C-alpha cells in the first residue's frame, strides 16, 4: 500500500483529526469530511501535548461534497450518526477501497458476522478499529495528544481473520507513526474497551471530572470497578473472556491523567450523547443472558435527563 493515494476521514473529532494529520505527514492525500453546519476549517491539523506537529496539507470539505474513489475511507463519527451515513459509503470507493470504522461501544456490525448488510460496504472490505488512545479536540483542526505505553489502534476484519490487505494497511499506519496492530479477536477487544467506555465516559459526563480524577478518587473508583466488573462478566457470558481485569483497567485510566472523555466533551458542547452503543446495547445483551448490570442501568438512568 503506497503513500500518495487519497484517504477520506469522515468526522472532524479528536481521533479523526489525529489520523488525518498523521497520515498526511506520511505522504497520503487526506481529506476530512465534516457534517453540514460544522464550523468551517480551511486546512491543516495541529497537535500539541505529548506530540507536537503540524499537518498543513489536510483539506476539509462538507460531507455532501466528498467525492471518491479513495484508497481508505476512515469513518470516525458517533454511532448514532452512522445509520444515515452507511448507505453513502460505497460511492466513495472502488473494489480495492478499505472502509475503517472507529466506533465506541457495541458496533453496527455486531449481529452481522456472516452476512452482508443492505446498503453498507462489503464486510470483506470493512475494518473495525478499536482505539486505546487519549486525544482531545481543543478547537477546529487542533488536538491535544496524550501518549502512554498502552496506546493501540487495533484493526480487524469484521468478516473474520486478518488478511494480506489488512496487514498492508496496518503496516502503512505504523509507518505513519500510528500505534496500529491487527487482531483476530476483535469482539474481545470491543468488550475490553467497553470496560472504559461504559463506565468512565458516562461517569465523566455526569460529574464533569477528568479520567484521572475518576480513577484516583476513592468513591468514583469504586463505581468504576463495579461497572467494569459487570462488563467483565458479560464478556465472559458472550464467549469472549477478558485478560484485562477491572483493577488493571482503572490503573491504566490513572495514567491518562487530566484527559476529558469524549462524552464529557459532547455534554459540555451540548451535543447528543452516545448512550445507545455504550450503555443501552450492552444492557440489552445482559438482558438476553439474564445477567444483572445495576451500575450500567444507573449510569444510563442518570444520563436520561436532558441537560439544561
């Protein structure tokens, strides 16, 4: 997979901007597509924090003006924005295009392991990406990056085991400075990340606290551990036992320090919260297995009241 080819990044949030900037600096022609009504951004991505760089060649267009074909289409939008977007993605690619989905919580393809989804890109060309990386969008085109030894962009075929095109994609991302790796156990990785997403994100949106504050304050730490234990048990019931324990997950959260979760950022900006994929979907799975999840239910209940 050679650089210089066009890449589309749909979504101008923190991770979308990080990938756009890194890939642009590596020589790819990157276009970021934003929803209609988003604040206009002329060009470029700038990073600060543990990484400091500028990628001036990144260009921005409204989503309605995005035209393919692209070598890669990176979808970095909230799960509740994906439904209307999926049928439009095929027009952005050709037979060799890779469609990469960065999504929190239980993803759109979860119940479609063996079959295609009407209007969606082919599952054989779809890549699930589970991200463990603290990046915060501070302004249009600007991000603050936190780096730890546990940063990972885990890439896997939605339809099955890794293949040569996926490995080439992962190698290209690694060459761009992105801590990417492939996996044949993507559902286990989804559950592992959900220990964070289903607890830290909601609790931060409720309290206004940073990741480090939640993990280091005794009473909120207890809530995190209890909620993570529910996800840990649920993953085992689903056939994907986790090696990452709640205790280790909380300790890693402490390493992140003063980072604000994406859900807290959304709440402060008055945006819709991603509660369906992060809480309602795992609660529905728990109901199917008869598994009690009182902490997850409490967090969802607390977030059900609209913010004034």
